[in-house]
C-alpha cells in the first residue's frame, strides 16, 4: 500500500504545489521595465526549471534509497516507476512555467523598491555581460540537487533555510570559479568593489526572505 501511495504522490504532485495568490493579492503598482529585465536575468525560467527537475529527480532517488522495500516493489513492475516520474516532471514543468512570471514580478518589485533606476541599470549591465551571464548560468548549473535534498528531505513541501541556501550557493560558486578567465576575474573584482554590490550584500537577508516566501 505504501508503494502505491508513493506512486500516486508522483502522479499528483501538482495538486500539492503552493497555490498561486489571487489577483487581489498582487500589487497593482506598475513595475518599471528595467526592474523586470533585471528580474528575468537573475531568475531565468529555463534554468529555474532545470534546477527544479534536478531536485525532483534527486528527491525520488532519495526516497527509494531510504526505503529499499519500495525500490524492490517497483522492480517487480518494470516501467511503472518511470511512468510516474515522467508524469510528475510534466506537472512540475507546467507549474514552473505558469508561476515564473509571478516570481519574476516579485523580484522586480524588490529591485524597484530597494534600488534607484541608475543602480538597476548598473546591475543589468553586469548581469547581462559575458561575466555576469557566466555567473548566473554557473550558479544554476552548479546547484547540487542531491545535497539540497539531503538538507531538506525529499518532501516537496519543504524549503532550504537561508543558511542552507548560502552553503549550497558557496559550493556552486566554487565550481563556477574554475571556469573564469582572467578578464572575468577582473570584471568580478570591479563589480565586487562597486557600491551597488555592497548594497546587494546589505539586502541579502531581505532578498533571501523573498526567495523563500513561496
């Protein structure tokens, strides 16, 4: 019975995903286009989807590893587990694609509230540069899904704490550093020395709270 429940959970995971706020809950104040552009740079839908799929697969693998009996049961019915996993991925992809604009709007409002138009332009300039693009891509690609699942467990209802997120990001940054050229290192050093970067650091806790609010 437990194995059947596990399979149903894979097939119906969309119904357990966080419900989207109603239109009344979303601020009606127009979002500056520059803030939206910045949000789309730091929260790219395709890369977010890749990470969430990795987390989903790692969660399933962890669940099977923690329960050898469950894995043995599915081995009796070749293909059944793959069908459930594929269905779960499809539902998850639909949810991520549908929720990405709302998430991007939330990040955009954060930037518009906390940064001046000139500061937002500076952030766009860096994150859209070859070095900034490499940094963003590397952070998503370097996410260790197995480590995150080990930290929070395979439940889709849990989230990393800000401290756990920082640990995961530090590992991802270490992996990305190996890909930096001499020019990248210079560009990163210049960005790190800028006032807008210092402001990012000051707002890290507030941004983390926003990031973990859904």
